[in-house]
């Protein structure tokens, strides 16, 4: 039986590797991700590099202080203006790279200084300058009350407040890189699981299933599809890693391979691959019950979202990988693979029992789900004309 399953897996893999859309998608996905991550940053830098001229209508005598304290990298030209405000407005109207600020006693008493830009938008340089202006105005206000410059300097000196943990790794990338790797695996699990479902739907629609089932058993066909698409998922993740590791080295100088060589990586792979088998079994069985994706029932549509269940636990697990929500997610059906992948990447205090029990439960659930999915797949793959009801599928499972 396993020989037939391997034949189907080989056929399934080669079929997709000959598909130009799949090959293009493997290359385009990481390129698109890099583009969406890099292009906005590049465009923001372009905007930031455009010099901004700010006219200061200074009635408080703080212009020289602002010029002296302005960081060297902040591309703002501060120009003291003594002319008419209405004339200045007419001069800069429509100019997005010029603006003005009025610093008078009203701004000091109302504790509000308004920077007006001549055109549309808000230049990114103004955020850093606003913080500088706020500090200078606070300093000036305290001086007006007779407080000495030395005391003001001590009072306004910022405190650096950081959060740390007795179990936290000193190198933050030691946690971030495995966590990102775990997220990539979960993405691949979802994508390849949907590929398994689509493959079953397509072969049933094209009546290819009848030909295949004349040569191999239904169980061998189902298992071969799961194994074949698993290999495709591994190929896909490998391509993502090639692009991701190159980008990490080039842009951030991060030695990704060193961080991936963690003793917990085999466990991360175990939960990810076992989760794939679990999700794929559900999706391939559901795909066998559908004549066409457009005719899928609400019940069948809800099953498509099964691989997304771990996303519900993502926030709580990141906030506290040892908390109650993370612990519940480790034992919750269909959430355990994703939750455990994230906990292994982020937590430093997991015990052997915290890992062994969810692993044992996941193995048992996966084995049971593959067996139940086989019963549904065996009957539904040769059933045409209508989508079976949940009651009918339950009857097939009980047989």
C-alpha cells in the first residue's frame, strides 16, 4: 500500500512542478513579500530626504536654541521670519516642503504650538522636530517661572525604562528568528493544505479520480496526495528561506543559520509537519465531497478555515508563551501545531511535560483524523451530483 502511496506522491509532486503557475508562484511570493516590506520603507526615505523649510515667527526668543539643538540628521531648515503672516501664507500656499510655526505668549499659555504646512501631507521630519520643539518650550516655560537652567536640565533629562526577564535571552534574534521560521512553516501548512483540497476537487470534477482509483486504493490515493503536497510545501518553504536569509544578511546583517541551529528546531519541525498531516487529512477528505468550489456548502466552507485556528491564539502566545491561553491552545484540537511552534520559539521555561503531552495528543488526533478522513474520502471521491450533508458524512465515518 505504501508503494502505491509513494507513486501517487511522486505523480502529485511532478504534476505541480511542471505547472508554470506553481513555479512562478514559488518565486513571486517571496519577491512580493520583499517588495511590500522594502518599497514603503524606500519611498518613506525618499520623502524624508526632501528638505523642509520651516519659518519660525519667534516672539519668545527660542529660535537660536532650536537651531543649536536640532539633530544633524534632521533635514529641516529653520528660518526666522519677521514679516507679515498673511504674506507668508500667500508665499508658501501649495508648497508641501515649506511651512511655518508661530511661537508667541498665546502658544505658551495655551501649551499648543501649531506647525502649518503650505501644501498637502505631513512631512516625516516634523515628528522628530515636534518633540524637540515641545522640549524647548517646556524649558522656556520653566525659566519664565524662575527655575534655574541646571534644575530644568535635571528635571527634563529622560529616563530610559526597559523591560527584561530573568529567563530572556540576551540576543533578541535568538527568539525572533525561530519565531519567524515557525510562522513561515504555518503559512506553508495553510497553503499546501489548500493545495491538497484543490487537487481532490479538480480530480473529482475532471473524473480523473475514477482512473486513479482503478489502479490504486482510495487510502493510497489520499495518503499519496498528502505526502506529495507535503514535499511541495517543503520546496516552497526552502525557496522562502533562500530569499529571507539573503535579505536578512544583506539588509540587517543577521546570521540566520546560527539562530536556526537551535536544539528545539527538530521539535518545531515535528509539530509543524504533524500539524500539516492533520490539516491535510481534513482538507483532502472535504475536497472529495465537493463537485465544484462554487457549490460548496456553508459547512464545507467553514472547514476550509481549520488551518487558521492557531491565528486566534497568536496574540496571547506572543504576549505570554507560558500563560493560560497558550496552555489551552497547546491542547486545543487543530490549534496545537501552531501554538506549540510559537511557544517553542518564544518560551525558555517549557518543561519536558509541556512538550510531551501536546505532542502525544497531537499524534493521536492526527492518526484518528487520517483514519476518519480515509472513510469519507473512499466514499465521497466517486460520488457525483450533490454535496453530501454532515449527517451523511457522519454515517460514512461510523461504518
